[in-house]
């Protein structure tokens, strides 16, 4: 393997590492936000309606982590890596 092939293989591997890092970060955010959403489902047992639950969840910042995590996962999977 000459120097140019080695460099291309290394750059491709580094791109894959960045993609996997994004996938893990997105997964962590999605889990954190999903756990918060499930935890807040307990409010339904206190007499809140589902509409009240949706309005309450949209005011909580940690519930947006779920959507952000899903977005990061989707981007890390479907955005192609740079080719040389």
C-alpha cells in the first residue's frame, strides 16, 4: 500500500469515526429525552388530559432532547461521508 492509498483509507476511517460519534451522541440525547417523556406520562394519572400533557411537554426543555437526538441520528446515518 503506497502513501496515497494509506492516506485515503485513513481519511475514510476518520469520517466513519465522526459519523459513529454523531450516532452515539444522538442516541444518548434521544434516550434522555425519551425517558423524560415517559416519566411525564405519570401526570396522566393525576387527572391531566392528554392535551394538557402535550402542552406541558412542549414547555419542558429536556423533552426536546428526544427530537434533537432523532435528528442527529438521522443526519449521521443518511448524510454521506466525503469521498476523495
